[in-house]
């Protein structure tokens, strides 16, 4: 969808929309339309929509009012996004091809206006690539939005937010693609194409390099697959030279059968999105690079496919990680932590990081704990945890802090190795985080985000269609704005 800021939209556009604050008067429209809105109990509450026809500029137009909620609401930004998204949800497949959105009477700042446009664009993302028989009335028709009445500064604000939208859309595309299309090699190729010419530096490690480095845990996860495992690092030096970088690390299991510890068949198709952490990291990096963020940031993803095969690792195998610690693999379906432990150690050896945040669709236990409302956050640093929580509230990618503690460590001590990759049934998400923490060097601020319940939705949300949500991109971008750039 193309969004254009303009003073004068095309005269022949049939569909016009206004953003209305809760309780505000409807102006510039005839009395019949205003009375119809009142009779339909349109009050302007966030996300509310009213449609009718009115005489506008001497001709009859299709008019939509989108509610933006109270002008002084604490969640004003989210409400403005909902207003924009409500328009897209209503008209994306309506048969209309062009819409004019008037922001003049909503009392918006430039950032407010950009929030409306961000909601408009994000709600319009769909993945129809493989649909060959989509009914005509289900096909997206809306291609262009002309925005009038935008306050001064909106162009710059929208350039920033459109870069964010680009990153979210990139993540959604990677997460949605099936595993026969996106696997480690093609994930890397997609990133190489997306970042070409941006100034970002990309580094790729193959299995030969990882084997030489001693990454026995990561290599062990992928050894049952025909697809070669990869590590991809994306570096953006947009900040002050010499400043320590912020490092984001993502789990990228492009398909997870569970390996020899095979998952039940029902629902296994969902495991194409077990690379949602990696998807969020590269999408955030694309957003940061696209808006030329004034920060030094590195995104690193470990990419593997976990398959059952004659070469696959077995329950009970012991692997040696790059750190030198040994792991007894009791369950090959607890593979994400095996990927992360080697990637995190490599990151700490390779970069002098100011802070490290990893994202992973790590445990089903996190979905049991928090459902689909919050990502789980574990952190060894209270300041970092507070910064991430604040970024989550602002961006809408919310987090809930979970505990860490030495008593949980006892649950993953192995009788024959340094550590085992699973503990008992209780505290499953916590013991997974405790496992990862053993590979964080003392003094490094670190947070682990378990986002298993957040990267995919079985129903439409406020700014996404059913499917990939793009969760994590906005969180990381906002964190960089607040902390690394702020």
C-alpha cells in the first residue's frame, strides 16, 4: 500500500475518511451524515468506525469516520494506530482502490499522525503469494492512500515509522514462508538481498567455520538435516565510533520436528515459525538501517533445521559447546537453547557488547504462563529489564519479567556432564533461561525474551491479519530509540 502526504488529493477519489477524537464534533459534513453517525452511537472511541455517504465538495462521497479515543489518553499512540488500522481492515478488500484520509480536525502532532499511518500500513500486510483461487471480493483492492491535513513535521516522522513498517513486514514474510522456501541458506539470501546497498556489514558462518570454532551444540541440532546450518551477523555502525554496540541475538530454527524426540503430528506445521526470534532480529535491523539509526547495533542469528535422520543426535548424547561446557542432550526437542548457547558465546568472543538481548520462540511453557498477551523476559540486570519493559509498553510488544535464581540451576545439573538441556516439567521456561544464562560472561548485561506465544496469531489483531505478527521488531527498534540513541 502506497501512502502519500499531500495538500490536494485527486478530485475524483470516492472514498474519504476522517480521524475523530472521542466526544469531538464532526465538522465539514452535512447534517444528515452527522445525525446518522449520532444515531449509530458513533462516539469516536478507539477503533470505532462509522460509514455513510455525504455531499463533499459538490459531489456525493463515501465517508468513513475512525475513532481515535480520548485526546489525552495514556495509550494515545496505540489508539491512533487502531484508528488507522480500522480503516484498512474495512476497506482493504472493499473494491475501493484509493482512499483520502483527512487528519486536519484531530488535533494531532507529527508523531500522532505517523502513528495513524503506521496502523494503516501494518494492518494492510497480507501474504497471498500462494493463493491462486482467491475470490474477487477477498482480494486486496486498496493500493493508495492520500493523507491531507497532516501537521508540520509529519514527513520526517513518517519516514521513521515507514522504515519500522518495512522491518515488521520483512519479519512477517520470513515467518510466514513455509520451510521448503525459508531454510538457513535462503534465510541468509533473503537478508543479503534486503540489506544490499544499505551500508550494513553482513558476516556469514557455515558449518566448516562453526565446527572449527567448536560449536558442538549448534552443529548437533542441525546434523540430522540436509540443510546446512548458518550463523548470520548484521552490523550497523550508525553511532559514535568506539561506542560499544548493542547486540540482539535470535533463535532461527527454520523448521522444528523435534528431531528424534519427535513432536506429535497435529500442529507440527506451525513449526515453520520457530525462527520467529531470528525473524524479529533481522526485521529490527532492517528498520534501524533503513532509518539510519544513530546507534551501533549488531544482529546475530543462529539458523538450523531440526530433523530426524540417521545422522541426527540422540537423546542421551553429550555435546561440547564453544565455551567448553558439556551438555547432556536429554530431549532433542529442547534445541533452541543449544543453538543460542553457542551463538551467544561467539558473540561475546567476537564483540565487546554494551548489552545483549536474545529472542527465541523457546518454550511451550511460556505460552501456558502468559498466553498470547506478553513475551516473557528474564534478565541479569535490573536496568536493562526496566528499559526493555518501557520499550514494550511504548511499542505495544509487551513483556512480563520472570524470575531467575540459583535454586533453579539445580534442576538442570547433569550427572555425567556440566549441564542437561531440560529440567523437570515444572518451571520449564525458567530452567531454559537458566541454561542460557550459564553461557553469559560475568558482568555482561543480558536479557532473554521467550516470545513463543507472540510471533503467530490464530486471529486478527489490531494491526495484523491472522498469522505472523512481526512481534519483536517494534520492541527492539523502540529500545534502540530510548537507550542506544537516547
